[in-house]
């Protein structure tokens, strides 16, 4: 399974089907073999409890990774908004013509950054990133001549602010690429299947409905993890509220 799940609901469906099938296979095996001998039930329960505990630890660890990555993306969005807003104000320190052009480009750049966060179609990401790169080149091309012609502390402040704007976008992109490793997903799925095999094999109650309770619970947990790990397309997303606030501030400036 890939580490990049674009549809958390597909994760839920696949996990539910795989676990339910494993539980059903375990139940069939139990019905076709002889009953546990004296002492074997205790050993089986020990193995089952250990496997369930390991699954719980892996899910908890993966959930922690997903939450930390979600918080990282939120912090990156806030950093970008602050950098753009600060540089928009620092543009006043440049000559009127240069400062006006920088402010115009920053407004365009801000719209592109908002579009990046609001875009739900991952196929359009490349177009937005290409446009963003072109605007970044234009912004940098405006501050470099000013710094070369007037190497003053004031100009250095503007150049430093522009560097923060550009580097914050790179950190945001890195945060969006930072996903839960494939190994963690593979381990969760493998342990979930093993646990359901053991539950089905050791189940002594009548009725097969009980076998589907655990697959549903684990599938919901994996759905939440995949949703937090997915930067776009899920239920829980990072909304560009700080960028929107910066855009409103710029309009009132």
C-alpha cells in the first residue's frame, strides 16, 4: 500500500473489507479444527492479547505522526501569511515605483498561495506551483537591483523579508510532502489482518455479526489517520485563514 492516500474513505473501505475477510477466514478455520486442548486456550489468549496490544501501539504512534504533520502544515500556513504581510509593509521602504510593483506582485502571489491551499484537485497543483515560481522570480528580480544600487540597512531589511517570503513557501511544500511512511501503513494493515484472524479463530460466541465490530473500529481509526495525513481531499484540512486575514489587511492598506 502506498504512503500517499488521496482518499481516506478508500482506506476505510479497503481496511474494512480486508479485516472482515480475515476474521471470516479465522472463524472458518476454528470450525474445521478440533477444540483447544487443556492449556492451549491460555497460550492462545496470550498471543492474541500481545498482538492486539502491538496493533494499538502502532495505531497510536501513526496517529501521533499524522497529528504532528497536520500541526506542521498549520504552522507553515501561519508563517507564510506573516512573511507576506510583513514584506508588503516593508515595500514602502523602497522607492515609490519599485515598492508599488512589489506590492502588486505580492497581491498576486498571495492569491496563488490561497489557491494552493483551497485547491482540492491535486492535478492542478503543478500549474499553481509553476505560476508561483514565476511570480517568485519576478519578486526577487525587483529587490536584487534595489539592493545592488542602494546597499543600505533599509534595503537589506526588504531583501531579508523577501527571502522569508520565498523560503516560507519552500517549508510549506516540504510539510505537504511529509507523509506517514509506507512501512508504518504496511505494519498497521498487517497487524490488523493478523488480529482479525486471531479474533475469528478464537471466537466462541454464536453469530458472525460480532466478528465485524473490531474491523469497523480499526477501519475508523485508519480513516482518521489517513484523513489527517492527507493535505487535501479529506474532511480535516488546513484552511488558509491566516492568508485570508492577510489579504483583508492588504486590501485595507
